[in-house]
C-alpha cells in the first residue's frame, strides 16, 4: 500500500524543474518513474537552454474556449508556438500506461499527431480527464496527452498567467479561437534540481 509517507518520499526523490517566469517561479516534480521518455526530453531541452527566453503564450478558459466542447482550463508554453524546429518528436507515453491523469497542476506534453511532442507543454489549472487517453475523450485519436509531472509550488503563478488577456489577433492565422495571450509571459530559464541539490 502506498502510504502518505511513501508518496512524500517518492516526490522528494523525483527531479524537480524550476520554471522561472516574469510572473514568478513554478516548481514542478518530474515523474521519471512513470513517464521516463517525456521527463528525459524535458530535462534535455531545459539543460540545453532551449526553453530559456521562451514563453507561456496560450490560456484556455471558459470565455475563449471553442463552442460545443466541455471547457478546459490550462496554460501552454515552451520554446514557441511551433516548437523548436530541429527537435525530434518523442515516443508518446499514454496515461493508460503511466497511470497519470490531467488533474489540477499536472504538466503534460503538447502535440499534434502522436509522436510529435518536442518542446511545448501545458499545465492544468483544473482537473480535465478528457485529455487522458481513451474513447470518447477530447482528442479524436483517443491517445490523449502525456502527463509527466505536477506543480508542487507556484500554482498562484500559473493562475495569474491563466488570467492574462487573450485575443484572436494574437493567435496563429490557422487558429480561430482567442486563446493566445496578448503579451506572452516570458520564461526566463528552466532549472533542473535533483534531490541532492539545494536551491
């Protein structure tokens, strides 16, 4: 049985990412035991500096969600809207395999088709199991998105970013919903900290 003490020990043992933004820091516990491919990819891009000077550029809320779907609440960011051009997509880690879910604070890989995730990620503001894998979920391919960790500090920063003004004018030409942040929130750097490091 997984006790509260055991769960706390596992969280401490996980590598952490400190996402330093112009709105404050977001600290994420990276679940490398459940999602090793996604975590290794995130760490590699962070340590290579590919996320430095990136941004959180998308916020999805009730007031800008596309019509006809159950609203989800999240912020998206990374290197840039289309990802790092030379980055190769990684193998998809389904929530059916990892046992993770898109609950409040979860960090997950953004993608188009399965196997295309690179540098872009999103953080959940509220629970939204519709992004998990399985039939009848939000993505028609039923593969869902790959959760690879969870915010352990800085949800207030996440929520401030989430409430930033958005507009259709800030969105890509092929994206017809006003979910893109008018003044994207800068990611100053992403630091990886393991259990043997000190802040």
